[in-house]
């Protein structure tokens, strides 16, 4: 039987997404109180990283430890994956030894192939197309500060990238409106946009996107793997930096989010991201709590 994978947010129902957020809040409180929660005792997570990471690696590894299990970091330099062993073979071998496999890679199709050949849950920890784990944390952060996001307007400013695609899926599952402000040539996947045309709108300037927005989110202009396009992108994204002036166009209670790492003075100004009430640090911390809830959901 195919195990329960988490390749995109659409592997969850809206209710399951909300349950994971609630559980993440409970697990966060338990950790703060020092309450034991060794729900994954002796369970092992393999973590395949073909791209760099700070938050994802540490949150999964710390989360497994806190839940009584352990995690193994695998990079292409140190494994046979880097020497051309097929992902199908790797998936079959790893899934005979561990309880779940987390993968950060380039092509989304690669993680789909791994999932097809794995007998244990495969978790998408970022591909070129999606970053669903980040959205668990972003939505948990929103709910903790402002309550339900249903019916709210969310603005995505910048590249129509993996994060933007996951915001589109979140909009569908949690029933909010998403306005994407991106320069021409940087739209999110047109098929995904068309499939969600009832709630996703694309505009060409942040000024058009911000009025009545309850949450403003952005990301780097050149994602991992796009370093060669950096100079052109810096030019193409002129006018898309989230500044205090732009934030003042959003709802007065609007939250600003960034999945990090951030480039101050490019996609966001320092006074926005470093504001005393910025939630980006809590958003990053919530990766830990949200993924612990996800691991429990997939493994227990
Ligand atoms: N936001 C995020 O996924 O960060 P890392 O690249 O550091 O894991
Ligand atoms: N869009 C970014 C997200 C980093 C967490 C990237 O893919 O590099």
C-alpha cells in the first residue's frame, strides 16, 4: 500500500491542515513547559539535502530528537546519490531502514519518483516547484497572531516561485484570497493559477496588490539554483522591495512574513524585517513545531 506522503500541501485536506496547525501549537506549548512528548521513540528520519539549508535541517533534526527519535543527514557529496545511484534505488534502500524520508532537491518530479518507490512517507522539504513545510509554519504563525485566515486577503510580492506555488495551494485549502504581485515573466505556474482562478489574482505592481491585505509575504528574487540569473533578476524586480511605505498600504494589522534567508535592501527593507514586532523569527521557529506535528501525523 502507498504510504502517506507529503509532496505538496494538496496531500492534506483543509481539515488535516488545520489539525496539524492546532497540534503544532500544542506541541509548542508542551516543549515550552518541558512536558515529555516522545511520540516518535526509536523512529528514524533520513534527510536528503541536495540544496543548502539552515532552518529545514535543524528543525527536522531537533524535532526528531525532541520526539525521542533521530535523524540522519545525507548530502550528495557523501552518498551514492551524488555518484549517480538512481533515486528509485535510493528510495527502496532507505525505506527498508528508516521510518520516513525527507528530501530537498531541484526537480519536483524527482521527489515524486522517490515517493513512488518508497515504502515509508516521503516529505518534501523544498523542490524547485513547492515548499509545503514552510507553509505549515507560516499558517501556524498567522493563526497564532490573528486567528483563522479563512476569507482574508494575502499578498505575495515577488517571484512566482516554489513558495508562491505553496501559497496558492494554501489559499485553496484554507479558503483565502491570494493576490500575487510579480513582474511580467515571473508569474507562478499558469496551470496552477488557472486551477485556482476563483481565489488567485496576478497584478503587476505591489501597490495594486496591497490594499486590504492581512498578510504580506515575500522571498528572495533568485532562488537556489538560479544564482546565474541574479543580475538580471535584480533589475527585473526593481520596485518590488517590501518597504515600510508599501506595508502602509496594507491593512493596519497586516503581518509581514519571509521564509528566510532574506536579503535586506533587495526583496525587503531592513526596517520591515527587523521591526520590533516582526514575526519572521517566530515564523522560522514554527518550522520546528509544525514539522513535529506533521511527522506525528504521518508516522503515528
Ligand atoms: N526557509 C527555509 O527553508 O530555510 P532553509 O533554506 O534555511 O532551510
Ligand atoms: N525560494 C527559495 C526558498 C528558500 C527557503 C529557494 O528555493 O531558494
